[in-house]
């Protein structure tokens, strides 16, 4: 059937069956609380979970068709050369990571608003595919979603018209600032409404997924915005899209919220498993790095590799704080000879050597089975 621009519901949603939602909200909140407790038990969670943040940037971009792996992104940052097309994909992922980390800093000073959303969008779309589609500016034209090249009549979904979109965005901004309902239900509704409004010409999916950890942080459900849902959403892509479409086609907010709460629960359980694996690896390697190097920089060296599991000598010196290049090279040589890290590329001329911690990358790239 031919579609017309949708008319978004006004938030808050009045007709949810809270009794039916109770087991979903309970399980999801318990799982998130356990995950937050896992973060709380880590002395340096930001360093330990940096690989997961990088992987989220990869997965969220991949849902939109970007073809680059975590390893390729890290190799690129360590000086590996790629084709122009691959570099474009990698830049999208790096933009996502930068926007996510910038937002965490901003949220310490001010809440999520439409202004901040525009700022993050401009960062996300800077010098990448879609960067010519008014980054940081809400659309002024009608858009639609469907197979590549389809007309609006053939679209799977048509977001609201630009005129109606602004009222819906103001309503969404007010809703984000409210304390309506359970915080996870609030998050479910906010995410869906943002995707329904689809306020930008490109990048809506990535920005909508980025808002998930940021809202959890703003609502003080998590102590750090380090909860990423792209793994589950990619694995459940068909149901995810169908549930969103059922909101606008049938008004089925109940089915959407139940799906989203289950997604939060399952992803939280997967996040706990991955965080524990990373923490265990860190504790094991911390002792080994100290034992083989006998260096005051042993832990700083390990932290450098957890921040960037593939890095070149220059980045290692910068992250570890080792100002003496000769000492840094000697430490890297010892770690390589002892099998704790691997050399990825020998240095030649002005191009420095590159090293990797493959066990950490394996954990970060590991897919959960939901």
C-alpha cells in the first residue's frame, strides 16, 4: 500500500499495561544493576572497557552498512594504510566513538536536549558518507525508509512531515527531561520515538542507538554511559524493525516496550560476561607485565594496550607516559619476547613498529548468542 507521512503519538504513552510489563521491567533492571555493579568493581572501568566502546562504534555503524572491523580501525590508528573506501568506513566508526565520548563529558554539565543532539549529529557525520546532507541540522524535506532507490509510494515507512516533525521533537525533548514511568520504559519509548521522527537526512539509526547509554547515564541508572545495545539489535534486526513499524501501523507500544526491555536484559547479561572476561585478562596480565619487565611502567604499559589493543610505538609512549624512547622500545621488546604482546609490523624508516594484544581483541569482537 502507498504510505503517507506518519503522525507520531504525543508522549507520554497513556495505554501501557503495567501489570504485564512488571516481569519485563524487573528482569531488565536487575540485569542492568548487576552490570553496573560489575563496573563499580573495576578500578579503571573506562580503560578496561575501552575495547567494548570501540566495538560498539563498529557494530552500530555496521548496522547502517559500514564495512570495517575493530581490528581494521585499530590498525588504521596505528598507521596501516587502506583504500579510500575503507578509510571512509573507518572514519564513520571513529566519528561515532568520538561523539559518544564527547557526550559523556558534556552530560556532566547539561542534559540531553535537541541542541546537544544536533551537536552530536554534526560530529557523527563530519567528513563521511552523508556528510553533505546538512550535518547537525534537522531536515526540512520529507524522507522515507525502504529498499535502496524506492519511491515514497514504495517505502516501508514514511516519517512525519517537516512541519509536524518540529512539534514532535519539542514533545520528545520535554519527555526526555521528565521522570515519567520506569526509567527503562522511559528509555524504550524515547528511543522508538526518535527513530519514528527520524529528524535528520542521514545518521538517525546511529544517533538513536547512541542515545541509549547516554540516557541510562543521565537517568542515573548507570554510573558510566558504557551500555551498548547494537550487538542485540543487529542479531534481532528483523524483529526490531517490525516492532517499530507496529507502533506506527497498529499503535502497539506494548509489544515494542516488551521487546526493548528483553533486549536490555539480554544485552546486560552479555555485557557482564564480556566485562568479566576483560577484567580477568587484565588482572592476569598485570601480574605478568610486572614480573617480566620489572618496570615502574608495567601497569601503565598494560593500560596503554587496553586503551588501544593495536598501537604503534609513538602512541605507546604517549599513553604509557614513558618519555624515554629507548626504554619504551626495550620494554616492548621484552613483552614481545615473552609472548605477552605480538609485533604486528616492523618499524622501517619513519614508520614506527606496531604491536597488538590479540587476546583482548578476541574478547571484544566475540559475539554473544542471544
